[in-house]
């Protein structure tokens, strides 16, 4: 029994829950009062306790029980899962506190044992899911913490932020992966659907020597809800690591743990059925399924039990390697050959373009000064040269809220997806309507207008406007 030396203590009552009994003898007048109470297994030193005694000081209590481990849940504008994430964390015995993305100093003072980036739609997924959030100043704090071995878990939108931030590099490439649009296909490769999908799935651990998987007992049934959750890469080294599992924390499987790349086992077409990736040190995980979306106990808490064991046993290395954007060079950007297209049309909003506003704001933080930047949707068309026909039929725009034209801009860059099922669908619909073969490629046109060349180069260097694993970029 633990013995405390104290003055006179009035009778009090202590209560708790769980399966482990702890006896503490406290001297009191005129006899020793014996307190017996029950505690539940917790994250640090295997115990936490619920204590009720109005005069028992925190100092004496901390002598009996160590403090709980602390996780900071960082919410960005548009996130919608921070509350259930905090509840999930606390059910497993952690102490959780929700912070806003602009509370860097408060987060530092909290001295968290780990961090969670929750799901949702940060900055309304403007630009590219997670790309703006990953370039907010809070990630300077997270990079410092990650290098020191602190564990970081990103769930859904949080995973997209991690992938965009360079926290899970492969070799010298800080952004070796992308989370791009879902494509649901069957075993024959036929596309069944694209875009947002919400359902239940099973995931099974691949690497067990990580902060998130060491206590996983088997396949886990969890929900998914995302539009851009398909892990993909054009980096050959990264693809090999996805295949051999060295950066894979979880794969999509059936209830028996068998992996299958096609739908419905893999609900989004992810390369090698990847549901979650992890850095080499095993301290940072980006996962698309939602382990936190349960109102009661669930096997998904084994992820948190794994985190607790990792933190408690101090398994993190003293220094963890993270991606370095300064090592990146601006890729050679080729001019777009307009002669290969019969028609290049652009579409812009009549009202304010909020997506462009948010991307421009993020670009100005990179440039450290105001810039000019506008955004248009671009359509590269072959098989038809009649602009008025396309415009008047209303195939590509809504005339009450959008303007369709042939204007491109003074200092414009064209970003096009490398695989684009949406464009194929548009092409098929217009070809059928016009009775002839029309091919349309849809992209985004970013016009820097009067922004100087050095500033543009600095922004392009940070990969804000495109991810090379999913898109190509040309100069117009």
C-alpha cells in the first residue's frame, strides 16, 4: 500500500471504476483512515482514478497517481470531427483538449504528448483538400514536435493535411503521395463511380511496429466518408514502399483480413488498398477511415492503446526525419501547346471566387507580400471549334452565375489532372448530344497577372497549386 504523511484528514469518500484495486492509507485523527477504491487501466503507469475528496490537494493526489497523457486535437476552419475525436481520446484514458489552428502559443504551453488532426473540410477543401491547412503556421509547431519524436495522427482531412505538409517523406521527396479523387472499380477495372463515398469498411494492420498499430488485435470495422481519399503516387520508390508495406499502417481488407484492391473491399480505388500510411519511424500516421466515430467503446480504441504504450515506453527516436521543402527544386514547366487543341475555353464565377481567395491568401503567406492571383476552370477541347455552339448549348457553364470565354490571362499556368474520369464523363455526354466525337480535358487556370517572376517561382516551389503525383502543370 502507498503511504502518505499528512496532518489530520477528515473522513472522505473515494470512488472509481474499473478492475484494479489500489489501497492508500492516510493518517488521520485519532486513527488511520483506510481508503479503498477502484481504478481503471489508463495510459500512464497503467492507472488513472476518479477521486472525490473536497480537501485532498492536487499535489498529494499527483503523488498517488501520475497525470494522464495529454493529446491536443487541432481544429481548422471547416473541420467537423474535433468533438467526437476528443471524446474518443478521453474514453481511452487520455486527457484531450481542443485547440484552434491559430493558437500556436497555447498549443506549445499545453506540452502535449501527441497531436491529432481531425476530419472535416478544412477551408472548404479549397484548392486541394488539406493543401491550405498544411501551409498554416501551426505546422511549423507540428514539424518541430514531429522531429522530436512526438506522435501525430491525421484522420481523413487531417490525413490530407499530413500528406500535403511533408511530414511523411520518402527519401528526399517531402510529398511522395497524394490523396486524390475516389474511383470505385470492380475486379475487371470497370468504373462504378467517382467522388464522395460514405460507407463501412474493414481495415487490417500492415506494419505492427508503429505508434498506432502495436496493440491492434485484428481486422477493424470502421466508417469512411470522403471524396479525395485515394492514396496514389507517381514516385516509383513510394509506390514500391506502398506495395511492400514499409510505409503502410493499414490496408483495406474484408472481415477476415484478406486484402483486395477492387470495390467494395477497397472503397476508393487506393493504390495497393492503402487505408493509412506511416512514416519510417512509425510516429506519424495519415489514415482516411474514421476510428473516432463511435459513441461507445469500440475496437478502434486499440489505436489509442497503441499510442499510449508507445508514449509510456518512450519508443520514439530522439530525432525523426521529416520532409524538407527547401530541398525541392521547381520542376521544369513546359509551355502549353495550344495547337494540339481545337478550342481552349475558360469559365469564371460572376460572384466572388472564395476558393481563389483562400489559395491567394495562402500564396501570400509563402511570398510574404501581396500578390495578384485569379482562378478559372479550363476546358481543352478537341473535335469542335465552334465556341458559340458550346456556349449556347450550356454544356459547360451556368450563364446566370458563370462566364464562359476564350480569355486565358497574362501570366497563367494550367493545372490538369493526370487521370480524369470526370472529363471522360463530360466528353461522353457532349459527344452523344452533338452526334460526333468530342474530347474534353478539364483543368484549372491560375493567372498571376502582374506578380513578378521570382515570387511566382517561390509559390510554385511550395507545390501549393498542384501535386505532381496527381496533376501536371503548363505555362500558357
